């Protein structure tokens, strides 16, 4: 936790020095020069525990910790024709430790993946014609860690209705990934050195429509189609068969996912918002899931609000899952990863947002400090906790 606060305050001080030279914001002024619009600094700490690690075949510790820091910088300028150009630059770095990954090599009780860092920068450009209510977007991203490299790209189009109360959005994303095939030590070929690699490709299309129904109610419908192909197993997951033999997890090399969701926001007066979300998910690995989410932000004073939230999730589990020691040689595909088993889960917690008139700690442009805590539990006896801090410059 100490590292989180050190990082947040160091970056806050750095940007405060920059803020001394930025003119006061004006909603009527449209700058033709590139202007710093908003900066978000987010730090989080995550911890989980359980006893169904897929690395050891569905038994063993799932203890994991993760410290994440991200910075998101938004720059805006208007062209001579009134077109708004927005550049969103984001970079994040995680450091995690995983007790289960440390069991890939049972004899050494240590492996390259027992702890690791992940670096994930991204850049998004938006071209918005505010007069026509039309926006075009394009973005690129990457993610790098010891055994995983991913490159992503996306394009998006949105169009508001004539009365500006509705908006249609279409988005296409692709991720091209490469994995190092780190096998459990007892399954490696004698004398093998280094790691082979495999590809995984993801293509996702999203359609959404949002509508302001009246002054109190807003709705959004979202539908996705996600297609994956390539190596979709995880190479260091063990599967123990009923005869006592150990195997490497084996899953199909294609997967089609279809999530459908609806989101609603109801403004109950000036100080209370009820936000609700429901999603249905299905895929061709026979996994079906329902998610229901409720969050109620309440403004207690002009500068302070709280947001209690609760999310319920249930899934049927994929037909390829069986617990430790239950798969047989007649199974074409097999996994003992409890993320793909039948379970129910709950996630609940509270957010607190501070927006003092004179800024956070008297720093005028740093106008928002938000702290969120959440506790997660699921019926496979896995629990986790996460706390995050978000400081906003605007």
C-alpha cells in the first residue's frame, strides 16, 4: 500500500507543476492548440486466496497479489473547421506474485512466472464533428509480460440522433497474441531448452445504442460477437486423470462468445442515481452466464459522495471441465481450471468521491479523489479484495 501512495503523490506533484501554466478552463473557448484536457492517475492493490489452482490440477493455493499503476492523459484541440480532435494516451504497469505459478517446476519450487511485471500502453484518437454528432475513432495497444505478448487495434464509429437524445456506436477490435509454451516440468521433453511459442487471435465486434428516455431515465443496449482462434489453453495448467497420469490442459482451438447487455441510469432527484446493469453470456464451449449489477451513487454534500455497489454472477461451466482426478483418456478436451467450472459469485463494496471546490489538498486543477474498495467471494471458496485510488486533473 505504501508504494501506491508514493506513486500517486509523486505524479500528482509532477502534474501540479505543469498546471501552474494552464489557463482556467472555459466551456465557451475552443482552443486551436493542443490542450491538456484531463489526467487520471489510478493505483490499485489486489489480493486473492483459494485452493483450486489450475497449475496443480485443480488443487493447491491460488494466492496471488497484484499492484497496478496507470496514467491516462487526454489532449484536445479544435481544427479550423470546428472538428474536435482528442488524443487519449494511457500507460500502465502491474507487478504480481502468484503462488500457483511457482509450482510449474515442482522440483525447484521456483519458476520464471512466480512473479512478473506487465506493461500495457495504448493510444486512441477521436475525430468528432460536434455539429453533425458524428465521431470516428482509431486506437492501438500492446501488453508485454514474460510469457505473453499482445498487440491490439480498434476502429469505432458513433452517430447521435437529430435530437441528440440517442447515439448508435459500432466498434471493431482485434488482438494478436503470442504465448511462450511453458510446460509443467515433468511434461517437458528431456534435454529441451528454451520455450516454443504459439499464436492466439481475437476479433470482437460491438454494437450499442443509448437513449435518453426522459429527464430521469437513460438506457443503453450492448451486443458483442467475439471470435478466438489459435492456442486457447494455458500451457502450464496440469490435468490429473482418474488413472493417476498427469497431462497438459487441452482445449479447442476456436471459441465463439456472445454477450448481450442492458444498462440503465435513473436520476432520483439531484442527489441520488440508481445504476443497474444486466448481461447474458453464451459461448460454444457450452458456458452460459448471467450478471446483475447495481450501484447507487449518493451525493451527501456538495463535495462528497458515496457509491455502494453489488454484483451477482452465475455460470453453468464449460463441458470440458472436471475436477482433480476425474478426467479419462476418452475425453477429447480437458481442463481442471475452476474459472471454467459451475459457480456463483458476489462482489460488493463502496466508493467514496471527494470533489472540494479548492481542489485536492488545495491544488485547484486536481479536482477529484476517488477511493473504492470491493470484496469478492465465489462458491468455489475463492475470495479476493481490491482497493483503488483515482486522482483526476481537469
